[in-house]
C-alpha cells in the first residue's frame, strides 16, 4: 500500500498505476476538498481498496486549535460532544472509510476513541448535525486569505502548478499556524519529482478564465510565493535537490552566509543553488564566543541556533512593518 499527500488527480493516477492492497490519505471536515479529498476517497473505495485515514483531527488542531467561536457552535448542539468526538464522527460518517489513525497520549483519549469507533455508523449524522460542521468551517475560514473551494476547474495548469494545493496550504498557514501550512506546502508541492509550487506560475491567466469564484489567481499565487517560499523553504528545497535532507541545507546555508559572508540569510538565500559545494564539510563548526555579529545573528554554540535566530529577527521586523 501507500500513504499519500498531494492533489486528487495525482492520487487517482497512483491508484490506477498498480494493483494496491490499501492506501492511506489525510481526511477530515476541513480537508474534504483538499489533498486526495472526498473524491479520492470515493474513487479508491470504488476500486475495492481499503482506505486508512490519517490526520482525522489535523494533528489535534481541530481540537486545541479551534477558534473560540467555532467551539461555541459545537457547544450549542445536542447531544453534547467534544470537538474531538464530533470530528471523528464526521470521518466515520463516510462508508468508504476503513480505519482511522488518531494520535493519543492519555488513557482517556484511548477510551474515548474506542467508544466512538464502536458507536459511530456510516451515514448516521443528521442534516442538522452536518450543518453544524458547515458553521464551524465558516468560523475557521474567517482567517483564510483565498476563497478557494478546491473545485479544480482551474486545472490543469500549463506550467504544472497545483493551484488548489497551493491555496489550501496558504490558507492553512493562517488557520492552523505557520508550521502546519509550511509543512503541507512543502510536502504537496516540492517533495515530488515534478514540483508544483507557486513560483512556477508564468502569469498566462488561463486558470482565471475557468474559476467560478472569480479569484485573481495570478495575484494570489504571487502572494503564496512571497509568504510560503521564504528562507526555510529554499533551504529545504536545496536539501531535497541534493538528496541530503533539511539538516544538510540548514548547515550549508549557515556555513556559506553566516560564517563566510556575514550577510543576512534572507537576502542571499535565493542564490543558494549557485554556490559551489565542493569545499563543503559535513561536520558542523562550533563557536565559543557569544557576541553578536553585524548581521544581528548571535554566534552561539552551534549553527542551528544561529540560523533560527536570524529567522526570528526577520519575522520581528516584518511584524513591525
């Protein structure tokens, strides 16, 4: 079997490419039309594949990370259930779901998940209960930047940009936090043979002719590129390109732009792939002094703290502006 993060069309191609025994996808009430989504779930089940669900609560963000207004929506409905139980019951409501993988770190959570799995039945949620999820999504979506529904009428992009995927990750940055959005964006657009990130857009405008929401897609993709393809993205992309991983990219970036040039990371990172790596040594160099350089980077005892310290200063300046 295989585990999947990506767009629906890619998921369907993988399903058709091999006689699989099972598949695993991310699916929850906020991702109904992103990644493999409902369409992918139904397609896999139609092929007779057992479907395992990961991230049914978005790593707990549909519990602890819910806006207060969304929590109040759940509190108004009867029977009284926790946001976790409502979220899991929404997933179990789909007859195509075989197994749900839900992270647990307390015995009470184990007991609750077992109880819900025992009680929940497919197609058991009422029309009124399903409407509650729409209200909750509306409260969460008040923070989103692009009103994309994931319909994919804008696809395929002539340049290979995964437009719905880019917008979904960009919106996730503001609904679920920077790390969640960045992780999704990097996995779904860059960690693949044919990359589908926003910077591949050339501004042809073909997509805008088919968007039922009349979204200025070209302008929004520029925003995605600006906010999602920053220093950390380019470091990770560098590590992926050279098959060394993110840690390799971080270490290389530090050695080149902090130790050697002394210039801020975020001003030089875009030229990272042009640097000659022949002199690069894998072993990190430590520093004994703790004074600050003229870049504002604290030369602590290792390269990683210096890198993230520089990113922190950059983020502070952006917030002030």
